[in-house]
């Protein structure tokens, strides 16, 4: 099946790096996004909530509240999508160091904001500063915020917060889509949890159709709820083609991970697939922009706490393909 030229998704991305210092070696779990997300949510709510002991869903200020928009993310009343859901995708993603064991008194936490979520950036700076001061993780380790830098797509940093002063942020991240490579390697850094037919995909059943379908749906919803230009493309055609594509090679394993949800008062399974896959990119022009953009949006479940984080590297096809 040959796809016609597809529209490139338009999604404003803002990428920030928060640099903290500690008075001792960093002692956080391997996947610390859950701890940071929980601390950020509590600090943000205490900072902005003026109607105490009222559920966000019943609050008359929910339409203009930073906490409600960032963490509850209710769909607009007149929405045409996700009507059956109580919340739309959150407009932020946390990226934490994958190995903090070698950090000596320093810690870098990345925050990615999508579309209209950027307008609440000052609140998030204050909330993350407060969260760090109050302690992260079960041992309540203290993290002191030194500065915040805005990152370009190439990794160049521009300081936008230091010594209590917030500077003007630059324009949206210029996520230029590189030319289509011959072959790519997709490395899954944090557990990617995707369901297909009611079951979690494991290393053996993980397939491109399910992976791309989840990514396409996520980018579409982010564009619709948080962007200025809803994504218009041939969803059915792309998915029909995606189901026929196979990985060239895979090196995957299952990482069994659980976290405690203070909100639901229960332990939750968050395990997923980790490792790498390689993919022949011949004829993949329509899929390439979504795969590239997904490095910032993440995929699967738990994206706001850093799950489903992957990166892409160009590689060469094996001679025996």
C-alpha cells in the first residue's frame, strides 16, 4: 500500500533543563519520574489552589487554574474527541537521568511542555523549586534549584532562570525533521507499556503497528487539546500500512516496575519493554516525522513521569538484508 504525502504534525515543544544541587550523593530510584511527578503535583496545587477541599472537577476556577490544566487536564466542554474520558493528555513530560549513581551533588531534570502548557511555565519553576526543597523520594532527599536552561533541538542551553530571576524564554523548540535515513535504531530508555487487544505487549509481541498507532494517537490528541492546529491526516491509511511493517531486528526485554500511587492508595504495575529495535526506513516518509517527534512526546503509559522515553540513531542496514 502506497500512502499519499501526509501532513507533518505541528506541535509546539518547549524543552527545559532544571539543574539542582544536593549536599550528598543522589539517592533516588532508577526510574525517579514518579517521585518527581508526585512532588511537583503536590507543590503546584499548594501554590495555586485557592479553593481548598474542593475536587478540581467541581471547582469553578478549573478553566483557568494552572494545576487543573497541567495535572487534571479536563477536556473542553465542547470537545469532539475523547468525550468518554474525564481527562485529556497532560501537556508535560519529565525526563530524569537514567543513571544518577555517578552524580556527586548535582542533578539534571528535564521538563518538556507542549503547546498551551507553556503559559504556566513560571508556576512550574516555582513548584519544582518548592518540591526540591521539601524533599524527593521516600527518604525526602533535598534538591536545591540552581538554574533552569532552555534547550534547543541540538542541545544548546540558554539560561532562563537563576538567582531567583526568571528571564524571557525563547521561541518554541525548532524540531527540524532530518532527511529520511536509510535505517534507524530506536532505543527504549524507560519502560514502554502499550496494550493491544487488552494485553500488554511483551518483547516477543512488540510490533511496529501497535507502537506507531499509540504514537500517532498521542500526537494527534496533544495537537487537538494543547495546540493551535489539530492534526489532519489519513489515520486509517497510515494504520493499515503500519500493520504491515516489521522491525529488522530487536533486542528487547521486559522491565517489571511498580510504583505506589498516593492518589489511588494502591500499588500500580508500570512495567514495560526496554531495549532497542532497528527499522528499514525505505518508503517510510509518512511515518518519519511522527517517529522523530515522539522523542519529546514519549509514547505508551505514564509519559508525564518519563515512561516511554526513546531516542533515534541513524544506522546502516545489514549486508544480508
